[in-house]
C-alpha cells in the first residue's frame, strides 16, 4: 500500500547522499516511490552521469530509522530490483503519453 506521507517527505529531500563501500560519496535525486510486496522502494537517480553520459539508477528499500527518519537499504535481490525498475519505467511511459494530451 502506498504511503502518502513518504511522498511528502521526499518532496522535502533535495538530494540523498550515500557512501559506497569504497568510501566514495554518491549523490542521488528522488525518482519515485514504488510499492512492491508489502514494502516501499525509492528509485534514486544519480546526480552525475556515468562515463557514457547515462544516468545511473539505484533501487533502495525504504525503512524507518530508530530515530524516526527515513533510511535507504540498497536492494540486493535482482528479481525485486527488476520488478521495481520495470514499474518505474511504466510510470514514466504513462506520464510521457499523457504529456501530449
């Protein structure tokens, strides 16, 4: 079930910074919240393009932190990543089709 409070929270988050295992800090912007199998996932879009000039996408599971904030856990299950990403693409295609109307 989609949580409208999360949408409002994301509207207030200009960027999300995550530190990789190598210590490098990556900056992402919010793409969408996708509900899937009783959890909610944030699709995050990397702010800097890769060496090919493409935008990198990160699928993260949204969890509440012990202090009541939002935490992002990088999803490791490739089936969940694919399902969430496919839902994100479908939303983009739907919005794109409706832009011309």
